[in-house]
C-alpha cells in the first residue's frame, strides 16, 4: 500500500495531531542521514504552504517518519492515536520491504 493510500485510513479530524507528532519524531531523529534531500525538500515545500496535514503532506511525513523512526512511528499510530488500520498498513509495507 502506498503512503497516499495509508493517508486515506486516517480520519480527517486526527490528521493535524498525527502531522504534529510525526514532525516531532522526524525533527528529534538521530537518523537524519537516511532521508534524501528530495524527501526533505518535499516536507519543506508542504510546510511552507501549510499542507502537512493534507493528503500529500501527510503521506510525505509518514514516509519520512517510517524511514527515520519506524518503531516510534508505530507507537504514535498504535498507542498514542489508536490508528489501527494505518498501523496495519505500515506493518504490511515494512514486511514487504523486509524490515
């Protein structure tokens, strides 16, 4: 499942909260070398236009958060926000990627 499809599993009223939590996880990550400059620029682009809680912005944040902090991202999805469908989609993606 692509990140854009994962976003469809997130209720609209929870997207801003998820966006904020993913941004915090990304900014606190010590694994920043894993993120490409293209992905970082895409996040910056969406941030400058206040689109991080919208479909494309949230998909980009999910991609970056999973790349940098997959366990922390799973904790945010499952334990903090109880977004079980999204967490399941992330687990399937990670299993396909062999992580």
